C-alpha cells in the first residue's frame, strides 16, 4: 500500500495504524519514517489527548523487521543506519507524554513486541502470538532482551530471547507483558476505552510521571542500543543473518500461492 501508516482521530484519541497487511505489517524504511513522523505529530497536536497504536488486518500487529530489507544489509554502514532508524522508531513511542496504548490485533514479533513494550498499556487476545524470534533470523537479541527485562525475570527473558519461540497472548498476560486480555474482536475498542481512561487523569501529573519513568530507563535503553549495533555488526560480519534470511526467503518463494 502507498501509506505504510494511516491515522484517524476518534474523540480526542489518535489511532496510528501500521498498514502493510500483505507483509504482516513488517517494518521497513518507509514504515519507520512514517510511523516516527505520525507519533511526533500526535505528540504535538493539542487536539490529541491519547494515542492507540494498532495494525491493519486480523493476522498481525507487526511481524517485526522486514526480512526482504534486512537480508540486503551488506555493509557496516547499512547495518548502523538500519538500527539507528529502528532506535528512532522505538524512541518515538517512549517520547510520547500522552497516554499511549497498543492494541495487538494479531502477531507481535520482534519489533512488534518492542513497540508494544515501549507503550503505557498493551491489549491483546488469548490466541495471539508474542515474542522475540531474532535469533532464528541470525540476529542477536539485544534490544528486545532489554525491553523484556523491564517486565519479566531473567529466566523467562532467557527462554524467550535464546529460543526465539513465540508465546501465546494468554501466557503473555500471565507474565505481565499484556495489560488486558480480551477476545480478538474487542481489542481495539478495549484499547480506546483504556486510552480514554488514562486521558481523564490530571494531564500534568501524568506527563511528569511518564517523563520520570523515561528518565529512569533511558540510560539502559541507550546502552542496549549501543550494544545492539555492535552485536549486529558482528553477526552480519559472520554471515549468520544473511544465511538465515536467505533460507527463509527461499522457503517462502517455494510456497504455493
């Protein structure tokens, strides 16, 4: 689609929708730029009291990094530029000082999980899949591991980050990764209700509390990103992502339409 991110406003809540359903709303350069701009616009629009982030379709909120794009990263400079763009995307969520709720309409993997964990609240459904599959694509799980560490203990973090296996929405809710668990058809409406509830809080107190939470965690986020850039440079130099992604794309091309 021409617009990788579409927005609408309902009663003071800005809905920011990832809009690449044919690619399971995977993140590429076009989506990164559009999403970051949409979040910045929502932050600075006085008519927006809260933000809900969701995806187009019923299969995926976001399947993570676009494999077609990631497979083509061949140089250290390309890897650094890609990761800088991803950092800006996550930071655009962290920087929002208004209530921000993610409505997981489907799969949330890799970048999809991390966008959600950067927000205030997360609404999902029992059958959805959620997790950090980077190692399966030959990528080190660094920034995602940091995000998980804000919510779960070391054992669960190691299980998810080292295996790359996805968990159900039901288990994610039990671990505290999802705030609300509802039927899939009710996810967006529930997220809108939660956003309105938070928007009714005293605005200055809410903004200052969010700012303090960001200040507390920002050094860790920055350190994780520095480590992530170094790790992915090493992974690409070893050829692991290129081999894993080439195999994935070959399997996908062999699948019948």
